C-alpha cells in the first residue's frame, strides 16, 4: 500500500516534542483543555503534510483524520491528529 504522505525526520521529531509537552500537560490536569494552541486549522495541517485541501477533505470523508467544525471552519486537535497520523503511518508500513 502506498503511504499517504511523506514526513521528514525533523517534522516527526518536532511533532513528538510537541506531543510529549501536550501529554505532560494532560497528565497534570484532570481534563483535556482545548484552546487556540491545541486547535490547528485545516490549511495549516495541509501545509505541514504537503497535501492539498482537497486531499484533506478526502481524508476526512474516509474517516482517516478526526476533526471538529467550529463556525464553519475545520480544525484538528493537536494530540488527536498526532495519533491519527501515527496510525496512518503504521498501517501503511504493513
């Protein structure tokens, strides 16, 4: 199976660092805090992954990436997006 997208080692390292910080914050609080820092707009995710917004829509329709829609805009929650991308990467290597 062809991988969905290619991520550089630097991108993965940066995401892992961000993820570790997010997990540390989550462990320190009894609930998940969602604010502007944890919401990533679809345009930014498409840019990070090097895909078009149309491709992002296809991923959403195929339920590959979880998202939230606020005031007509699509956002991805940073921690959930990390898990979704990790799952896609792992499933494409099988």
